[in-house]
């Protein structure tokens, strides 16, 4: 009985930790009006988060590429993102986890 209870506690802790990670990213996305051009599932002016996640699935360098695009504007018509590297990493993690 104890192993099952421990498993439930660990699963609950992981679920709560995942929710805690998404909140700063969602706050950043809302505060910086990323939704003007991006949505979670549909393409507007910019690609959806889900399409970016699909594009970079399995790409070990995806985080670095997206961080560079956010910080510099990249070769696309993207505003330079402001904020700490930690904020931008949270956003990238959120984007890459989109389905």
C-alpha cells in the first residue's frame, strides 16, 4: 500500500510543478502581447505555439534557436523580446510543450 501512496504523492507533486512552470510563461505572453500575432493552436500573423512545437520536436538546439530569435528578432519580422533569460526560457519551454 505504501508504494502506491508514494506514487500518488510524487505524481501530484509533478503535476503541480508543471502548472507552476506554465504560469510565469503565460503571464509573460499576456504582458508582452504575444497574442497579437500568436495563439496556442491557430496561425495568425505569426505561427501558432503548437506549430512551433511540431517544427522543433526532437531538435536539441531548439531552445537556443528560439532564444536567439526572441532576443534579436531573428531573420523574421519579430520584435525583440525584453525580459530576463529565465522569463524567455519559461516561454520557450511553454511553447515547445504545446500540442
